[in-house]
C-alpha cells in the first residue's frame, strides 16, 4: 500500500507517517514546511518520498498522488486567529486545496481519502457532548473552511464514489507540538511555561473545557479510517468522551512538575470555544475506535518529551 500524507511534516502528520512506515506502507509526504519541519521526519526520512510543495499547486499534487491507494489529508492553516486575520488566503488552502486533493484522487481512482477536520465546526453551541448529527455553527473562518471541506468530502462520496472519511479531531496534544506561537495548542504552551518555570496566560476565566486526545490515539483513528468499510462517506468525532478545564490542566501540570506558579488571566480571544466534549459513539460504530491513552499518561509522556527537548 502506498499513502500520500499532506502536511506530513507537521505535528500530527509526522506521527502518522511514523506509524505508516512501521506498518510497511510506502509513504509520500507533501508539505510546504510553513509550520511542519523536516526534523519531525528524521527517523523515517530514508524510508519515505518527501515532496516540498503546496496543496495549491495542482501539478505537485498530481505528482505526489501517483500510485497511491490512500490519501491522508492533513495540510491546512490550523490557527483560528490566522484565519480571522487572513480569511481569503486561508480559504485558498483549507477549501480550494482540499478540492484540488479530492479532484486528483477522483482522476487517479484513488481508493480512499481520510480528511482531518475539527470539532471547531460545532461552534459554541452549549449542547454537550457534540454529536456528528448536530446543526453546525462555525464561529471562525477556520471552522467554516473545515465544514466546507467536509461537504466536499461528502460530495466526493455521493457523486463520484470516492471513499471519503472526515475525522473531526477534538484537542490533540503530544510530542512535537510546536509551542512557539501564542496560538499553538494550550498543552504545548503550558509545557513550555512549566519547563521555563514561568506563569502561563489563560484567556478567559479558565473554566472553559476541552476534550484532549493524545496524538497516538489520533494516528490510530486515521489507520482505522483508512481500512474500515463502515467508515466510507462518514463524519466521525475523534475524542475521548471526557473533558478537562484549562484551570485543571494547569493544576495537573503543576502537580506533574512540582511547581506552584499561578497563571495570569487575560480576556477571551475571538473565535475561542467555551466548552468542547465529544460524543464517541460513531467512532466505535464506524471505526471500531476507542482511545488508549488516559489523560494523565499522555500528559506525562508529553512532558518528558518537552523536558528532553529542552535539555538537548
């Protein structure tokens, strides 16, 4: 089996590439390295085909999909504030780029496309847990673009028979998540602050909650989505079915690291969602997926990686 992983040098994508190589897949990675890094792939670089390029370049996509049976489409602008500041540019990547990938898949008769979507599509609807059948109310260009891409995936299945699967990730965390941007995942930022023994910034009152899922579990979901016959044409939440508040998260990191540092609070940011929790019934039904990593275990593994990274 040969797979194309768009965005394969990024946080989640590189973990997926590692797993595919370990399972004996031939893997092509397409990444423009705007946020991903080749260092994320250093352990498998000799075993993959790496294409530096942009999903807005149709010629590069056409070359990258050659002989592939599955496409894992992760390439995207993932920063909500960046899409608010640059809605047109981000739409060209998140919407039109996805359509380009799907069109090449259709032309080349590629068996399946697994798309990385987001729980952001639910917006700030107070109903919990979030279920795939809920009405969507995207509250940012990022969320709207992910929703639009899901519809392209659905039409790919209904009109062209493309085996398209959309995975709505909840809050993914783990090793390799870049903490350098103020809009990175909150766990990566908190880990950096803990290692530097600095006070983190919490936007809002800290009672907002997230369904955090470890990156290895997200990789597992992708592999299942590529293989499951029941997954064809489906949209599936990928979460744990439990949530943690941001205040609780910092308390847990302090307990893990032996710190007693109080966070600083600032006003909430536009586009931020207050509460997020996944209904995971479809994940079990269509993928046979259940998460393996308890939050405490994933948090500890993540901290060990950041600590080691700091010491090198």
